[in-house]
């Protein structure tokens, strides 16, 4: 067994002298705390603390919280049921059943899309694997429920979250993800993409 | 030797029969030459221009599929020139391909994907709009055609002309407007449709039955034998073991019997293996009510019934859906050990046993008629004519009947009607894989059996050739037994009971 | 300066298509003579004459004939009269002058290869020529020049006329065979070569109209007389079709090895007023363009033009004037090959489409100057990869134009 | 109802035996149908299979492959204008524009002409060239094209 020798501080006979440095720092810290405490008590300064859960707290868009499925302009899920998220998922918590869409232009769509949130490790691989930007991890962090059934999020729940917090909507503009490439798809391209079931 | 040639393929000496092409030789020598249009079971088209190889002394690259191997020829598949040809060959294939892999069922077993990883150019220079063509065309009861994904390798057209000789497919128009299809709205309706899906190297032809059901990378495959008829095609069963669900059947190459093909009927032989169609556990009718019981209890009650009635009052009703090994164990226990002599075949009353569609499908819809016949000859000491003997069985008024039920539902639609004939017998034990149609008055016990894909062993096909079920999936229902296991269990219970009795 | 005329000797003779006129000028004498000779004698004679295929590839005709297995019982002779190469109109001219010359040549060739049945495959756009040819065949049958026991021998030659339906690819010999079999005109995989397994799997020889029409003269005048014309490796005369903005466009029969500049500036009368020469395509649309500097001393024979980086092809000399934008020329060329690709082999089917699409981008103003290099790259990888030469035919001129006129193309992409 | 008129039937029948295989007759038969019926209709293709045993897939393949077969109803006068190299250099595009404006002078749906650019017609010495149905016109230019078209009524 390897032993790492850590050098100890030199012993000083004068304990008070040795502790002097610590005491000074503690006192200056306390001074700051007390100043702010009284200032806030006298309402001279705004408090940063949120009274959660009475008051909502929001996270940034990058936060990997509860999943949601993005929608096309026409309100249908973008997901093409390619199973890549289910394939990438290390927790195997995504369950998809694919079906034939009534419109041949979309062709394949998820009849069922379920996430077993208790198994999910919020790694975000599904988001990365998705070729059509159909699944995202949103800003919702409070995942609370009582019944066992509700822990499996259905397609309807994942796709329809009007009250999604953090100002995020589940309907995304068709070309949002691709704007950074600096190539605005032409109407013709968009048509052909839609024709292929891509968006 | 005059009838072989030896040539050099990537520094390796390869000896093949005279007249073989470099492609065939490379397959044998396990040298990978990427190709699309070449298929070992079809004629050479030489149109994908992808199997380029370098032949020393030749002015330009040659295609391996139409290049006959000659003595002393020096062929390389790995020169920079060949690699460049592969890169661009694939680029040409891909420029008008829709790249809709996410929604394409072929993804995961697609030639374009595989070769892209192997020899791809990675950086495409195609920036122009693609040629658009009809998608998701309904081409038959089992077929969907996506003409945009098609790379016009013409394998399907050649299959239609050479194998089924129906010639229903053609390539219409020319240049990059060319489209594969049938005439007008015509559908392909023969019994070999799904072979078109198999020969298609890309996702142009997809199977309606398998459409969107599962991504292929989740599937495991095991080698087995089709139980649909007495031809005994070698097949691969694809299933997800984690879900215990069977998804599809594909033919496996077997030059001696089925070549590269199998019929569509054979592909339906797995539907009954899935849990929803299976007898989940042993059941018994106790006091007129059907109850789930431990298998041991059902078997024990059967043993008791035989003991009470006596071996001479017991009859065995056997269908030809089980393996040679199973018959051996079954007859060994019941006939040799218990002394049962009444053994009857159980098969369709009317069948056109010798009919043959000229390709693969035979009129005898039992996979192991020959095996059962041989086993019965051993038991009975004489050759029995092949016919349905359930009526004879019933007329002998046995008290106990052990019935090895036919496994594949669509080849035994007569099953339930036949079962009704057994109504008057005091103990009928059904050994069955299926659940449907077994709900008939007069049945005493139901023992769950394994399906063909869940056991190893062998069938004897129409010409007596040994057809081996090589690998087995775990059973979709945990309780299912093979006949061998059931018989062993029964014998073991018997021993314990006897021992207990003697104590 | 006068030249010996073989194929155009009926120029300026009135009513030259009629059998009577042809007979008056020694018609069918060669066939009569040839049918008394053995097959080997004729093949040797044609070999000695150095006659080469006039369709474009320039393959020695006698050698081709000798590939037919001697033991074959059914052999076919096909005449490739599917003149589709842009800029070429020489075969039409032969039919216009004397279709009987072609029939006589075919009788001799059929005898030489042992074919009892011969076909002429003509493109369907030649409505008048088809009529003339049909009339000539009927006349020849009536006069006993076709059918059984020709000229008192036991030789039998039946000739039929088959009409195409608008596919450039049927000018390729195996494409023509496919078409004659009633299929799409898709070229067949080689090997086996048509001389072993062609029309309906039987040995088949496909020759160009001009080649076959030259045969009677060789039989009559001998191999040496043929060799006396042209160069050592390219003997004989050839029909050159000069077209474009020249004063006298038309067909000129000249010995091979004739200077190109002389052909354009003297025989064809030079450029139209106010036009200057920008480039020349010496052998039909599939031949790479040559710059004026390259044709200074160029002679018209297979070897010299190949050395200059182009090909003699069908002898279609297309003159390109100074005011012709090369991008437009390239567009026409690639669209033509895109339209005519049979769609069988991937590099050609997709490559021609890609070339056309990239050039289309120039019109749509989405092209970039780098596209010129891309065109070149696509062409490079189309070449030598396919069953027939259509892919090469599309690639070679594309390569030449994108190399020789790169700056001009880039300028037109930038819109300057 | 018979698919083919009596005289056409007889011609088809003789074409079928004219060549070594019936399949070879597909091209000539399609030409015949086109000459008799203006364009090749699906019922013709089906009729050829039903009455003469030619595979409809083979016939359709041929009919779509070759560009001179008309698979759609057509105008009485079909102008095929060469737009290939030489004709283009000699001003084909300008003449075609002129033809288009000539065609535009008719009321919609009443125009008896259709115009199609085709690859080389093999008469480059007479460029620009065009075919109107089966008649060839050479050295067509902006000045004489109206007179040529006027002769088709």
C-alpha cells in the first residue's frame, strides 16, 4: 500500500499566535455577513434568495431537465421514430413504437413515445443522437409525482407542454437548428426535405 | 490441373475452378470487394461499376464480377487507384440517394451505409438539388418500393426474370430519370415477394410486414429451418431476446436446398411464436374448470392416467412438426418404456402432398414427414402409409391420448376441427406451442411446447436430407418445454414417485 | 486539287440513288466478283487494305471480321446507320447519294463473315433517307441482288431495315444489338464480344455505314489502291463533315492525313464573314476541343489527332466561332449526354446528371468558380468506368473545356 | 372492342414474324401504333400483351426509353427543333423564341403546334434544322420560320 507523506505545518508553542491568522479572517467574513444581514433586514438591499417552491426558480436553456418533444409548424411531433435516441440511451429508458403516418410525405412517425423518467440519467445523449432535433432536455428540474404510472412520460405529455418554464416553447421554427450554418433553406429545399420526412 | 486456375489476389494465391469470376474467387478467399449489382444467385449485370479491381497489365480498372480468373493473373483490390474508384463510385451512388436513413428500414444492413464506412469519400461535393422520384409506392401485399432510394442495380428485375420468371418489374425511362417499377398500378403477388427485399442492397424495397417494426441493430439472428413445408429451407430467425419477440425470417444461403431464397409463406412461420399467441403455462381442467397448474402436476396426472388406463388403452397422436430427436425421446419413453403401441399420425385430411411450385414450396406442409415416418417405422416395425389417422385413433376408443399438436397455425387450419373429434376420451393431454384454437371441450391438460426457433435438432425434408436447426432462442414463454425436456421431466417424476412408493 | 472519291463518287450524277444509275457505273460488279472468292480471301483483302472502322473507334475492319468463329452456323451482319453523334451527317449523305453502294458493301461483308441475314439500323429521324433505303432494298431484291443464290452462287444474303426510335446510345454497337432485340438500347457487358455472342447470342458484326460502303471499291480496285491513299496507319479516304459558321458547310471526302486547317479554310470556304476561329471539335461532340494553336499543322488521321489530345471519331469537324461562350457550349454538351445516358451504369447515369446539374447552377446563379474544378473532377472519375464509351464521351470534352477554357468559365460564373 | 383497327392488326401481325424474335418487333410496332393513333396509349400496351403476347413491361420499358415515342396526347404538328451544338451556334435559340411567339399568337388550347428541343438531327450542314412531324426543314431562321409554320394548317 502506497503512503503519501503530507508535510504538516510547523508546531508553534504559542497557540494564540498560531491561530491569529484564522481569527482575523473569520471576523472579516462575519463582518460582511452581518452587514448584508442587517442591510437586507432594513430593506436597504434586495435579497437574492428565492422562496421556493412558493416562488418559481428558473434555469437556463442549457439545463438538462425534463425532456420534451419539439413540434413541426403544423403542431405534429417532429420525431420520425428513427430509434436513434433509444439506441444511444445508456439507461434504455426510451420506448418507441413506430407507425405509418397517414401522409406519405412524413412516412414514419412514433405511435408511442415513452420515457421512463425514473431510469433516465439525464445525460442528454438522446438530444445529441436525434437527427431531426425532435427531442430536447428542457429547463424543468422539479420532477415530482405520486403514482407509478406518471413516471412514464407519454408522447402526448412530452409533446404538449404549453406551460413549459423558462420561456421555452415546444414548437420550434422549422430551421432553427440550422441557422448557425448560415444557410437559409430555400422554399424548394424545405419542400424536398419535408418530402423526405426530415425537417 | 486443367479444370482449375490459380491467380494472385492481393499477394495471395487463389485456386478456383475454371470459368469462375474474380468476384466469386474473392468471396471464396474472403477478400472483400465492395459491390451492389452482383448477387451470387443472379446473372451478372455489371452496372454498378463498384467492384473495380486492378489487374496487372490492364489499361484500366476492371470489374471483378465480369472478369474471368485466368492462370497467372495478378489482381489487386487495394491500390490507390482502386480506392479512388470506390470513393467516387460510392459518391455517384449517393448523389441522388435521399439519405433518409432515419426512416429507412434498411438502415443498419444497408450496402450504401456499410460501404460508406468501409470505402467512403466522407466529404461529398454534391451541392445541387437531388432528383426526386416517387416514394413509398405500394407494390404488392408485402412490398413497399421507394424509387428514390433505388440505385438501379437491377437485382430485383433480374430476380423477377430469372427466379420467379414473372418479369413483373422493369426499369422505365432512361438516364437518371430511370425508375424501377411494375406496369401501371400492377402489384406483385407471387409467393416470393420478400426475396426482392432481400436482394435489394439498399432500402428501395422494404417489407410491409416488417415495416417500421424494429430497427435491425436491435435484432439477434439464429440459424434454423423453416417449418412451413417439407422443403426445409435454411433460414435465419430475427428476434429481440430482451423483449422475447420474433420479428422476421430471412433465408440463409444453402446451395443444396434453397439456394438464396425462401417463400413468403415461410416468412410467416414465426408469428405464432410470440407471446400473445403462446400457451403461457401448463393448464388442466379440474372439476370442469380450466386452471393454471405447474407443469409437473399436469405431467404427473397424465402419467397417472396412463398407469390407470394401462398402456394398451393409451394412444399417441403425433403431427410431423417436431424434430427427429424429439420423436426419438417421445417414442422411447412412451413406447419402449411404458409399452404404448397405438401410435397415429396426425396431419391434414386432404393434402396435395406431391405438389411443387417449381421453386421451393411443396404441398406437404409438414417439415418432418420423413422423420416421423422413420420413427414410426421403428416403433411399429413396418412402414405406414402417410395419411391422417385421427379417425382411426378415435375409433380404437383409447382412454388416454397424448397429442403432439401441429405447431404452425397456417399450415394446420384443420387443427381445431380435428381436436373436436377427441371429445369423448377421458384424458387428452395436448402438447402444444400455440394457445389459439386449443380451447375445445374434452381436453384435459395443456402442456406448453417450444417453437421451432427455440430448440435444436433436425428435420428430414422431402428427400430425406438432414435439415439442422442449429441455434435456439430462449423461449418466448418461460415455461415452454421441448418434447425431449417434457419426456425427461415426466420420466423424472415417475422415478421420484416410484421411489416414494417403494419407500 | 482533285481527290480519288470512293464514297462520294456519285456526287453530281443525276438520279444517283436509282439502281440503273448505280449499275451503269459498275454497280454490283464488286459483289459479283467477291462472291466467287472465299471468305478468307475477302477478309485478307480487307485486312490488307487497312480499312478501319469509320464509326469512331477506328478498329481495323478486316480484323474484326476475322473474329467470327468459322464454325458458327448463324451469323448476323448489322450496319450501324444510327448516326447520332452531334455534328455528323456523313452516313445520311451516303444514303442520299447511293444506298446501293451500302447494300453492295453489305452483301460482300455478309459473305465474308458467313452471315445470311443482315440488318441496317437507321435512326428514325431520317424519314426521307429511310424511304430511299427501303426503295433501294426493294429494287435490289427485285434485281436478284439480295435473297438466295446470289450471282449464281449458293450464297444467301437477306437484308432488312430496322428503324430506331431516338436514342443516341443505339449508335454503340452493343446498344444497337439490344435495340434490335427489341429491348432498351442499353449496351451489353463485354466480354463476351459481339463477334462471339451478339444479336440473340449469335456471332454478330456491327459496322458503320461508311465502312461498309467503302468495301465494294476495295474489292474492285484492290488493297494496294486503297493503301495508296491516306497515311500508313490510316489508309483510305474519309468523309469529313464540316459544320458551324463556315461558308460552305458539308461533307468532304478527303484522304486521311489531310490538313485540318486546309479543310476548314479552303474546302469549307473559311469562316463566315466577321467570325474568327475560337476552337475546333475535330470528331463529333464526344471529341475534346482543340485550340487554333493546336490545329496549325494538325492532319486528319487517327494517330495525329490522338497525339493532339483529341480524336478523329466520326470525322465531324465542328467550327466554334470567337463569339461562342464556352459555358453555353459546355451546357449543351453535358445536357446532351445527360439526356442520352441510358441509365445503366452508375457513374454515367449519375455523373452526366451531376455535370448537367452543376452547369444548371450557373444559370441559377448559385455556381461558384470552384465548380469548374468540380466539373473536371467529376469528369475524371466518370472516364473509363462504364460498360460503354458514353461516359467517356461526356467526360472527355468536359475535361478539355474545363481545362482549356477555365478562366473563361470562371468569368462567366462570376457574371463578368 | 378491338384495341387495334383491322389494318393495323395485320401490320402488327406481319411485324411479329418479320424478325427472329417477336420481341424485336416491339420498336417497329410502336412506330406503327404511333403512326396510326398519334400516340401510344396504355390500352395499346395492354392490347399488345393480351392479343400478341408481348410482355407489357417490355413494351413499356421500350416506349419510355426511346425519346421518339409519344406517350401523351399530342398536337397535330409537332416541331422538333435541334438545339444541339451546331444549330445552337447558328442561332437555334432565337428561332425557337420566334416559334414560341408564333405559337403564342394562337388562342390557348387552339395552337396546333408543340415545340420540343431535340438533340442533333444529323443535318448540321443545314443548321439550324427542325422537323415538323416527318418533314425536315433546313436553314430555318427568324425570317423564314413564320412562312414555314404558316404552311401547316
